[in-house]
C-alpha cells in the first residue's frame, strides 16, 4: 500500500512546557486507509494533528503528507488535505452554497463570483455531485442558520472535499450530535471514502467510531503507546477473548475442560474460558455437560482504551 502520511520522530516542545507535548512520535498511513488517532486529553493528539495540517510548526522530526514536507511545501500539503475541525466554522447567515463558494475562493480553488450562476461549470458539477452524496441537495440554497447539527456537519464535509483532497482529517466530527445523526454522518463518510478513495485520519472520543478503522494509534504522554488493527490492540491490552460458562454439575464441566486442555479460570459463579484463535462454538460443541450459562464477552476498543489510560495514570503516579 502506498504511504500517504509519514511521521518520523516527531517532537514538539512548547517554551512553557516542562515535557515535550509530542515526544518522538512515528507512524505511517497508507493511501485509502481509515486511520484512527486516539488518546486522552493532553496526550498530544491536537498538537500532532496541527503539525500534520500545517497550522503548527514542529521542533524536530520529519512529516510528509502526500509526498510533501509539511514545512517546506506547506501550500502543496494544504491542497491535498481536507479538514473538519471540532468546532463548526460556518457563516450561519449565508446559504450552504455561499459558504462553499466563499471557502473555495479563499483557498484559491476557484475565483470568487458574486452569483452561483457565474461560477465555472466544473464548480457547479462538483457541488451538485457532493450535495447528492452527503444528502443536502434540497437545502443547498437555504441559509445555514436553519440547519440541524447533522446537516451542518455534512456541509462541512462537503466543503472540505471541494478541492478533491487525498486525505480527510476529522477532529471529533460527531461531537454534539445525537446517536441517529452520528450514524447517518458515518454512513455518508464511508460512502465518500469509497467513492472518492480518500484516506481518513480520525480523532474521536466516541470509541465505537474507531472500531471500523483499518488501524488505530493510541498515544499517551506524547508517545505512541500502541499501534495496530483494532483486534490487535484489544488482544495486546485486554488479553485473550473469553466467554463465561457454567453448569449444574460443575465437577463434570471442570473435568471436560481439563480433558480438552482448555484455558480457563474458575470464578465464584462460573468458568471464564479463553478462546483466542478459536470460536466459542468450537469449544461448546465438544461439551456434553448441560450448560446453565453461556455468555460471550465482546471486547471493545473502549475497554482497551480505558485499560491504556489506567496504565498511563499508574505510570505517571509512580514517577
């Protein structure tokens, strides 16, 4: 897979800081990848993203975006990225189309014209195409002040895609949206990713949004703590997958588990059986003892994240 984001030994030291905000961070993101960048407040996420999007200078290290150096070729970097900030940045008194027209003229994508009808044919084709994809076609010429939170977010996504970026940076894109609006927004984001072949770089506190990522990077205290697929991270931080089973005849169940050399822990009210590399069905189907309980625990990124945060707090407290 072609590398589109490369970060090598990135370091950022603020003059007022005792420790580096970012301390030797390195990772790569492949073209078309969905990459989640996670960490607690103060871990260095915002600083890292600010450097990647050319709004903050680095102290040390190398960062290239779409083959361009973020400091030496910042203009080329900006042409290849779209950014959706945590806080909305729309003019509520303008229509959706007017917001987009102003944005593309500021960024030099198209020269500004006072009326939509005067804009180039390519601009009109692109805006119609994206409005259809994100589902705001019927509201394109309505003032933004009447939009719901979800519609405003869709408009921001649409605006960030007008110049056909290769990478879309999403900083807490669904903050403030209800569950239904979040689900709808992600459906559109996945559709856009597929149709536009865009790399998505996500930061979020809604950990379930990162479950679908190709890879996840978690940072603490300015350093990369763990990097891998969601399943790899869950396994590293939480251990083997497990299920809890029990039976009226616990002695018989224990004997069967021992006979099949199952990895288990006997708890007060059940047996916790680990099945990494197997399926619950492959174990249960071999048991002859009637079960009174079977509960498969589905590990989540949120659990892995909380485990990492706890470890980080313990390490910081020991310093």
